[in-house]
């Protein structure tokens, strides 16, 4: 009987509690502090939370990129380098060890090691870079003898495009392993002396039209040249990197949008570009704009402080950051075509922007109050794109260059699109640096960045942490 009475009493209390909830009003509840129903997260993550996402990605890509040789006929391991022949190839996983996307990944993973001190990140890169250095001599001899060799190794010893060379080369310079120098020099020779160019020296392609400039090629070529300047101390590399940035901008920058166009075609009769009069089509593809701002970050990281073009490049980065911040979706992502909100939200570009905006704040190039919240919101979007396996979702597949919106708007997305993995890890590394170096705090529910640590945990406070309202 007493037990039944107790249960009834509990039920009455619960009902009373619900009634009290329905009576919530402006007098008895601070409604402005109710938690919003954010779809991808909001606020200030901990460094441990950020690293947990990065670790999932590292675990996944480690399994999908085996650093081994096998016999293509049998699939059996080849461990004796003296037995390398035309049937020897890199063991195939989900991703290629020598693609430009994996050059981005190596750089991102090295940044993660620097930000966290976790040796697993450095070990991932060192193991694969050393494998490429160890096997290159044998495959170079086979290639010189006219033997057909694994295409993934061919692009290391005989690059045919900036995609083959620049991103991997830059990551090798960053890794600091002396045994990589022959590969670095070979990549640099291709970039400096063999890549196709316009008459003024700007990196260019012969597709889809003659003398086409792709915004992607800023990143595929320029950072490696700038880092070669740091490696050798030879100023010619800094000059070439800065010259390329400004010549790309002369053709690709759209000042009224504060964005870059994806492609530019030199028209033989007009000289100033494809179109009628001054008009040139401009499609502001998200990931390509990511490559552009990432290039400027990479160049500014190593360009000497007294270089005459440094102020111009810094100003261009700052204007680009403004254009990008103005177009961020309220869930933290950016659209596939940045200025067309009817196109889908895309993860790889968002990850690149998360890195670049956070890096700009950490380097003092961008104002923390204005761009810090943008970077953190972008990170929440990035983290929401990493599934439980460590795969990055909503990544646009490889994309050529077009002159109509449907081409970009309907590009597929896929978890095996390699373009998302390096940017996610790179973004996480820089967000960890941001959390360590800056002073973010939520005030009245909004993320704010302060000039120094604010000594309060109150939900609402003045800029100095005091309560005077």
C-alpha cells in the first residue's frame, strides 16, 4: 500500500513539473539563454574533442594507404628492393600515395604532429615518404630502360603535370628528411623548367581550351616553389612564387565579389581573355577558391618579411577572407558554387577555409574578433562531416573547368574523394592552435574572441568579464 502511494505521489510531482514548464514566461526564465537547436554544433570545442575527430581520420587513412610493395601478378609482398622489376607496384588501398590530394594530406598530417606532439602523425608521413625515397632509384632505372612501371611511382620520378609534382614536393620539404632531396630536386626541376606556361610565364594548361589558367594550379605549383626558397635560401624561388600569385590574381581575381574565378582562357584575338569585350565568365567554385587562399597562406608563411610583393599578397588574402566570410552558410559550410546558395554544401572547401581563416588569425594577418568565430563555426561543420569510420562525407569529386553552372552544381560527392582528408586534418591542427593561442569564450550564447583571458564563467558579461548591466 505504501509503495503504491509512493508511486502515485511521484507521478503527481512529474505532472506538476510539466505544468510548471508550460508556465515558463519572460518573468521566471531567461529565455534568451535557451539552447538553440544547432544542426552541426556550435560553441568552443575542447582540444581533445578536435583531436578525437582528427584521430578517426588518421586511423582510417592509415588503413587505406598501405606503405608496401607487391608483385602485380601474385599480390605477394616485395620486401627486397633488389628484386624490384616492372611487375612491382605499390600495394593499392583506397587512396594513392603519390597524388596531389595526398600531398595535401601529408602537409596536413605534419601540421597535426606539430600542433599535438602525437608521434603517430609524423610516423604516418615519414613511413610513406621514406618508402618513396627508397624505391625511386630502382624504378628510375626501369623507366630509363623503357620498362612500363606503376603509374603511381612514375609520377614521382617523371612528373607530367603540376598535379604530379607540387603538393607532394612541398610536403617532402616540410618533412625535413635528407633522403628526400633527390625527389624534391626532381619535382622542382619539373615545376620550374618543364611545366607549360603562358607567354608571361604563368602556369597554364592546354585543356579544356588552349592556354587555360586553372585556379587549382596556384596550389599545385606555387607553394613548393616558395618552400624551395626556404630550403635553399635562393631568392629566385621567392620571386617566382610571388610573381605567380600576382599573375594568377591579374586574371582570376574578381574584385567586386572578393572571390577568384575558377578558370580563365586566353583568347587569341582578344588577348585579354575569352568573351565579348571585357566580359569573361566567372564561376566561383568552392575548392578552387580554397586552393587559392591556401596558396597565399603557404607563401606568406615563408616569404621574407622584406619581400616587395609581400604586402600585396597579404592584402589579397585579407580581401579574399572577407569575401569568403560573407558567404558562409549558417551551418558553417560553404556552397559548391560560393555565391549560389542553391548549390550543395561542400566539405573539402569548408575544411580548407577553416584552416586558412584560423591560420590567418593565429599569424596575425586576420582580426580574431571578426574571423575567429567564422573559423570555429567552420570546424563544427567539418567535424560533422567525419563519420564514425573516419571517412569524410560530402566531398566533391575531382572537377575540371567549365563555363556553365550545371557542370559545378551537379558534380558528385563521395567518401572516397581524396580531396577532403588532408584539409580536415590540417583544419583540426590549426583549430587546436587557435584554441591554445587565442581567447574565445561564449558570451550571451555567442562565440566571441577576446584580447586576453576573460576571468568569468557567467553566461553574460562585459568585455572585461565584469557584470555591470
